[in-house]
């Protein structure tokens, strides 16, 4: 497992726009993608704002027949994959080789289709058609990407809640290091849904107006949708085709809290980071930036900061550690895929996106959260943290390519 793995293509759909360039520029400008929800009737909810990808219009990318056979999460995943493939400059012939695979993640994936089926069968006493039933498959997005590009190598789907993106990237990384694939289309996608919005509202985990990670007055997360896709290759494969390289994946760590369905533990989070550092062959002193899970909920932010103190000691107070969820909202399984993309751009450009909406310091969150304004600083190694319901933790390490 000695192959080096690099990132050569990026595709993004988010509340901050279409494509990685618009996404990245808006992150650095500290823009908010949070706005009043329009895809759902929120009149009976506690809150009314979210991070919808309002620039994503399926009719601009698919025929009417195609739209009927794909749920929104699959539509976004496929368009993000198209963007990443184009960005990487990968030819159709190269993709169709057996050494190309797919590794994708999602939290709720087909939930919109299930909501529609429920509406038909339970409320209207009607029978769903074939296209709607096809939408409900958990593996729909990986199968759609395989079908689009004719990828015969194998397709995986991970549903490890809000860390699914990092899980998918980590699996793709391993497959390349093991020599099973030369190239992997990796990422995650989740669409805005009634289940997610209503569920987190019932948990009282959603802020009424804005997400304020690490702020003493933080009131919760913001439900969002997004898709993020990365093209990963062995370095030899990328050099052979003279590909542009954004960054190098050094390793990852996984852990399970084995504690509670919704609450995280400091020990589990810390264990995940320690495993990632060990696998990447680096020390705590090598990390120049941390992309925090940073949801903006009181418990999550407090536990994450405690875990950072356990792993990094006194350095935890000075390592730049920002949360882009303050701008994007929490895009469920797609969140860590977008954050991995941000990390690749951070190490490439030596600039860190801010944590916006930061107003009041919290003694329990005594970190440098890069408040409100992007920061130009040399970044050689970035850590991407993601934690999820069920105690599913995943930490990814990305390094500047030299």
C-alpha cells in the first residue's frame, strides 16, 4: 500500500453556487448560503431557513424522462461527477477501463423518493410508478454515475450519516493504494428533505436565523443540501496523463463512539483524529489547518473542542480551525465531501476560509476559529473532521502536493 494518492478533479453543487470556483470564492468572501426555505412549506416548523442549492435546476441538466427516474440527491451527485470528470480532464476511454471505480456517500439519499411514495400510497391510496420506485434505491447515485460514464470497475455506496463523504473518500483512497483502481470517482450527495428538516427541528437542533459555530450564543445547525465529487488517482497515473493536482491524500482515521445514537463522545472523536495522524505518518505539530465538523450545536462544538485539546494539547488554541458549515449549512452526508474539497483548495492556495457569524467567545471553545475573515497563511497539511449520528467518526488528512 505504498502508492501515493492525489486529487485531480473537483465538482461542487451547494448553497454557495455551482462549481468549485464559485464555491471557493464565496467561501473566501465569507458569504452565507442560508436563506428562507422555498422547497418545503415550513409554516408548521420551529425554524424557516436553510441551505438550499437554489442554483441547481435539474431541467438544465436532464431530460424529463431522466428526471422522473432520479431523485434529487442522485441528480446532484451525477452533475457534480460530470463537473469533476471535466475538471480532471479525464477521457471517456480512460474512465471505461476496469481500473476505474466509484465510491460515494449519502445520509438520507433516496429519502425524497420515499416521501413521495408515502404520499401516494398512504395519503392518496395510489400506486407509485416504476420510475419513482427506481428512485428509492439506496445505491441509486453510484449506479447513475456508473451508467453515465460506463464504469465497469465497481461502485460502492456508504451511508454512515454525516461522515459519509469522508468514509467514501477514505475507501477510494485505500482501493488506489492497494492497486485495485488507478482512478476513483469519490464524493457524497444529500438533498433537502422534509425528513431532515422536520427531524432536526424536532430535536431543537436548528438555529432560527444563522449558524454560529464555536460562538457562546450558538443556537444550532442549519439543514442544507449539496453534492461534492473528487477525482482521485495514483500519483503515477496522474503524472502519466499530465493531470493538474490539487493536493495529496495522506490517510484517514475512523472510529465509532459506541455510545449514543445522536450524542458524540470526546474519546471517540479524539481516537479518530489520532488514528488519522498515525496512518498519515505525521505528528500533531505537522497540522497547519483543521476543517472542523463545527455544526453550531452547543454539545457538538464543546465536545469537538475538548477532543482537539486532548489530541493537540496547547496547540489546539492556536491551530486555525474553521467551520464552513457557518456559510453552507450542514449538508448531511455531503458535508465532509465539500470540506475535503475545501481542504484541497486550502493547501493549494494557502488561504483559509473563515467561520462567519462569530461574535462572542466561548471559554469551552477556546480555539482559533478564523473568525469572520479569510486568512492568508502557509498550509502544508490540513485535517478534515466529520462526526455523525451513531458515533460514526471520520478524519481525513490532505497535504500540499510538491
